[in-house]
């Protein structure tokens, strides 16, 4: 240590503040220099915290958006309906609500960086747990009529003329479902582990936002706090982009890649039975979340208070996420909680909040909007897949590249317009109303951007190609396949030369097959051959018929309208938040924000995926069947009803 600094420090301890004792050239008195070094050290530590928190925000946003991108993959892999997927998706909010009260109050009194680190660690454990069923459930076996190898296809016909027990669901007789393995499979629901893993993710995510933002708000200079928080939120927006891109990549890879011969796989990524490597993305997301937990264990519990905060009449620990007392008394976060006093203050404060008409109206509006948002975000990839015939990989890619940036730009632009025009509370309310109304009007145009149902014999059209007004199981049988013993529960679609899709080669009346894997061709299909047609027009190939030109024309307009409506609705996000903050008393701000988060999560985040999924299930035309019996995931939806 320099000699002049030692001398000054010694004299300062005795109450002597020298003006100049061997000062360095062109420097101010050394006490200020020491304070400057302290500020630099504090600033460096705060920057480290900002980087760690930004990475944690990125990690949690990535894993959350990846969960949304795997909705259809999980539905098909575990053979469960959409409403059950909604239960799994809502379990994140359940986990969040379990600990939000504890974390919001006691978190500020504990070591906040370590609390955030522990939360990230729990999130990573939950994410790894979601991937675990893949390693215990066995290989994915999808419905198919091709049961032989490439060298032994000549003696097996897709159209058995007698009862064949090797055909799953043949004649739909329950007597074939008698093995012990099947009973064990039915009784062992592996999706429970996905549910529990998502609950853990919700628990772990809870301390990241309130404790992270309050830490910045406490130890950053007042003029810098808003900028730092904005930087963190901006980094968080990048997470969903990478989450959906990761979902797009993994959806393109077959679920059992590396363990099966891909030449023997007869389905493509666009098939309703295709399941991508959903587990791989969760392992990657879990590892990233685990890395984000490490820096927080090396950060201090508190930092030196900036001079502007030190001279302020308010205490820095009063986080906007912790309930403030409506009285004038302030509590230090090192002080033990007085539960009796808090209980006395709580009921009058809540009553004062709930008689505020602006707050109550805004709360009701955001609950409804949150229901819509959750339903859209959860099932939009599935809608693009089912309605426009896109693969899960392409649907996730488009949402990640187009939709998410539009939302981010809308939120940023809303705040920019709020600042530029210096909108008052009434101005913000009018702005939010205008954007919501315009977004609603734009959303109505989605009804006009529909696709007709695919032409599937026995479901949407008759075997003669005539559109059907109703759908019933007996319509799957016709004279052309009466000589075959077919299962109506099996789903192995083939496209005939006549442009009509048939549920299976058997129901198409096909007698022979040639080739192997995806190149299998079915010949002598009686339902495909038109009366009086020449030979050679009675073949069928695996997969749906891709003859939906109307969808190919409409799809780009759907994407453009989706981007525009997302941007317009997002414009009102920041002004709406400001409206919420300014319509209540300052001393009720923390309670108002907490109650708002609790209400939207309870009445929006949890039920919305469930009832949206149930509504989607009601539009299903053809359900898949589980290996050992029972209804599986939906294979085809009524496009008009779904839209």
C-alpha cells in the first residue's frame, strides 16, 4: 500500500482529515479516491450479478419456451389427449404458486444471490426429470401395418381375409389384449414424471425474478436501476427464440435416433405419428440452467449502498416485490418479521385494494387476456401443424424466428411511445384500449384464413369422394374393402392414385405391397381403382395426400397476420403495466403486484391450457389407439371446428 495512503488512513482514524499529504499528482484527496475504488469494486460486482441474472433469465425462458414447443411430441409419445397436456403445462404455475408467498417475503431477508442459485439448481433438476421417462419407457412403437422385413414381404397381405392376431386391433376384439406386459404398461403412466419435473421448474423459477430485480433495485443507483432491469428483460426475450429453435431442431430428429435403423422407419416428420427427440432438448436446457446457477454462489449477500441511496430518506431494502406496510413504519430486512403486525395490516390493505374500481377492472381484463395468451402460446405450434399441414420442426422454427421477435418489438415500442409522448394515466389507458381493440379486430380475420379438411375416405369424404356432413365409424367400411378384415382403430394413412387418403392400406382394399420402409408401395387397391379405369391406377403410397393448394396459398398470409396482431397486442404491454402501477396508492404497490400475479396465474395460467386442450379434443375426428387398448392421441381434427 502506498505510504501516503497509510498516513492518511491512520490520521483519519484519529479524526484528522488531511488535505494534502504526499498526494499522487493531479488527484483529489485520498478519502474520495478510496471511495472511488469502493464504488468501482461495487460496480464490478453489480455487473457480475447483472450478467448472472441475465443468463438465468435466458435459461429459464429457453426451457419454458422449449416446453411449449414439445406439446405435440409429448402428446404422441405418451398417447394422451390435449387436455392432459394442458394439465402438464399448467403444473409450472402450480409449482410457482406453492412457494411464491414464502419467497416474496422471506427471500429478501436471506442471501438473495444464493436463493436465486438454489432456484436455478431446482429448475435444472426439474428439467432433467422431464427427460427421464425416455430412458425407461422403451422404444417408441407407432401404429403401422408393415410388420415384415424388406426381404419377406411377398407372403403378407395388407388385406387379411381371416382373423390375424398379429394385427394390433384386428376386429377390435378385446381378447387379444391379455398380456401381462400390456397391463403393466397401461398402469404405469410415465407422463407423471413430466408433470412433477415441470412442478419443480415452477418452484425453482420463483425466486429469480422478484429477488433478482429487487437486488438490482436496492444496490444500483436510482438513475441506473431502470436501465439495468431493462437490459435483463431484453436478454430474457432472446430465450424463447432459442427455445423454439431448439424445439425445431429436436423435432426433426427421430425420438430413438441412434437405437433404431432409420431405413426401417416408415413415417416422416410431417406425419401425425412422428415423435422427435423431445428428450434431447430438455437435457440441453437442463445443462444450460445448471450452468446459470453457478455464479450466484460466489456473489455477496449485499453490496455497498450508493451515495444517492445512502442519503435518501427511504430504505433500499423496500423491494417493490415485498409487501410494504401501509403505515409509515419501515422495516429493515435484517429485522425479524412481526407476523402479528403484518396480519393486522394485510386485511385493511387488501380491502382498500379491492374497492379500487380501476385496479379491479384492470385485473379482470388481464385475467381474460392472460387466458387467451396462454391458450395461444401453448397450442399455436399444434394449430399450425394440424391446420396447415406443417411439421412440428417448421412450426417451432417459424414461431421462434417470426412471432417472438414481433412480441419483443411490440413491448419495446410500447415503452418508447409511452416515453416519447409522455402519456398520462388516462393516455396509457386509452392506448391500451386502442391496441387491444385493434388486436381483437385483426384476430377476427383468422376465421377467413382456413383450410378445408383433408380428403380422408370414411372421415371427411365418402369412398366415392363425396363430402360427408357427419362422421361415424361405420362410414370407414365400404364394398371395396368388405373382403378384408380391417381394424378401424389403426392409423397408417396411405395416399391413393386418386388423390384420396385412406386410414390404412387394409381399408383401401390393397392386396399386395412392394418395397420397404418409406418407399413401400401398395398395389391392387380396390378402393383406389375407379370403376372402368385402366390398370395401373390402383396403387397407394405411405402418408397423407399433399393436395391442399388452398392451404399453401393462405399460410403466408396467416403468418403475416399473426406477426401483425402479436405486435399490436404487445404494444399495450408496457403502458398497461404503468397503468397498474399508477392507479393505486404507493404503499399498496407491492400488495397490488403480488395479488395481480397470484390472480392471473391461478385463474389464467393453470386452467387455460386444460380447457383449451379439452376444446381442441372435442374437434378430433380420429383418435389413435394405445398398444394395449384405450384411446391415445388424436390423429386428425376437423379443421373448421378447430379453427
